[in-house]
C-alpha cells in the first residue's frame, strides 16, 4: 500500500498488513519515510483495525493503493474481511469470504499530530521559509486552543509573540495564523526563524507557508 504523501516530494507512506496470530485478524498499520529507504512506524497500534462482531470488517481489513484528495478529507481504498484470515481452512464447504472496496476517510495530513491532552509547548528547529502567511491544520477540544509565536536568534519577535497570537480554536483546516489582527509575514521571508508552539487540549497536524 505505498503512496507518496500528498503534496510532498520528500515524504512517503506505507500501509502494510499485519497478521495477529492470537486473534487470526489482519490489521492495517502506518509507516512513513523521508527518503523511501528508512521507514518509521508513527504509532504502535493499527491505523485500521478489525471491526465489531457482525461487521463487514470483523475479520480484518487490507489497505489498497493510492489516496484520493478532496478539499476536506483524504480517501484511502480498503478491503474489509468478514471472516478471519484462516477461517476457511478449518471448515469444509465454508462459503467464500465476502468483502468489497470501501473508502477510509481521514482529514488532510491527519495521519499524525503534535498533541497535548492538557497543556504543552515546543519550539521548531531554525528554518527559512518563503511566502507571506502561515497556515495551520489544527483541532482543539472545547476550551482548548493553539497559539504560535515567532522567534529569531535574538529571541521572541516583538508583535509576533505567543501572547500576540489569536487563539486557534475548534477545527481549523489551513487557517491563517494572525497576530494582533494581522497575518503578513513577508518581512521575515528568507530569514531564519523559529516557531514557538503552545497547545492546550489540542492537536497540530501540519503547518505550511503560502502567498495570498
């Protein structure tokens, strides 16, 4: 189940099928890579597990190939299994397994996130960007939010600190970050900056820089 990470030239995804011997189920896991050679499991558990008793995917699920991109979601073709992996081997005259093609939906770039169940903060490595505004893909629980500040080698940038940032609340899919009502970052393009990220009961899935 290989696919290049949509919108990226240096990120790759695999959706391998893991066989669980104890339960005879098939699970779909997630593996990612920057160069297509060294791969990393982003989580230990499955991204797609078997379903409940009586469900079409009770026996497990296999991932297909490719991702269809819609504005508010990505769609991954999958094949559900009504019976477990070795079910037919032990029953004479057992009917053929039933399945089909389903579409598993996930928010764009939603495979992983920087997450704070309560409150947390971090800083990025120094980097240089192009564009004039910062867009974020975030989600926050009720009462939670995300705020982002800019820093350079001398520390926090006046007017663009955490306390100057308008809190990003709820479901924000590529929403521009604003500081004191403005979002223009053109004066910092081409300069080395650091992002100071503060999360309260929230997830940051991705960020990117863009032009108006």
